[in-house]
């Protein structure tokens, strides 16, 4: 009988330990999300993921079920997320113009000019985005579609330059990695591998993002609208994941 009680007590203790670990894990996850969301950039990543997910759901429901009250609410939610993101980025165009100027100090001449054009285009895109926000909010009067098209032009141009820069950097880093391996520089090899993984992820995200302004400029057929929205969701998730893992680096596994 005492043996049975001991087993029962041990089982309850094990169950309590599992519950405590799960509760601690949930508490840590919530605390991390609150800390992540406290940052303006982190909040933008969350809003963007929600915005493009809503857009994808809206397009799917639109093609399958037609107009409805739920569809209208999802569309309003998507629009609210977009406007919220634009408001959070007010005057950030100045950051990118200053960043473009700072990029001229880059030692690699190719990266220098590609980075300069990338930052300049992003700044100009945000500059026109400020006016899109103001016109949609009723602060200014104007043709919101025409201004939005200009924003998309600079967004697309910046993404194309970013993709070219990513390919160039990967080629350069691969050559550096081969040289480091030949010289048996273990620490340098590990650092280069990490940098290559980051640049590769940036390149994938930028390539996916290209679909969004391209669709916005009507350079893709209307039948690809859902594909573009899906690419936007994927790029948003990658951006969220990159910032999350930078803010909260994964703990190394014990061997």
C-alpha cells in the first residue's frame, strides 16, 4: 500500500513540475512579447504581419464568398493596420536620408553605392507614405492613388537595389569563407557562416517583398494578387522572426 502511495505522490510531483515549467514558459513568452512590442520597430513588425495576413484572408474571402459584413470588417482592419504603421513611421524618412549619407563611408565601393541608393529610395518611399497617411486621414487633400503609386515606385526601386546588394555580398562572403577555410581560421569561418545566413535571409525577404509594390503598380496580372499578398505575409514573418531572434537570441542547447 505504501509503495502505491509513493508512486502516486511521485506522479503528482512530476505532473506539478511539468505544469510549473509550462506556466514559466508561458510567462516568459508573454514577457518577451510585451518587451518586443514595446519597441516601435517591433510593433511595426507585428502590425505588418497582421496587415498582410488580413489582406490575404480578405482576397481569399472576396474570391470565394463575395461581399459580406465580415469581409468589410477585415478590409477595415487591414486599412487600420496600414494607417497605424504609416503614423508610427512619421518623419522616419529623415532617418533614411541620414543613413544614405552615412553609407558613403562604406569601404567597399560597390556596397557603398548600392547601400546609398537603397537608403535613398526607402527614404523617398516613406516621404510619399507620409502624404498617403495625411490624405487618407483627411488632413490633406489630394489624389491618394497617385501619391501611393510614387511611393510604390521608390519601394520597388529600393528592393531591387537591395536584392542586387544581397547577391553581391553573398558572392563576396562566399569567397572570404573559402579563403578562411583554406587558412583554417576556425573563428573567422564561424563568423562568416553566421553573416552569410543573415544576408541570405535578408535577400529572401527582399525578393518576396518585390511582389507587393510590383502588384501595387499593376505590373503583375490581377490573378496574382493573392500570390503577392502571400509573399507579403511570408516576408513579414521573416522580418518578425529576424527581429525576434535578434532581440531574444536562442539559448545554446546543452550537449
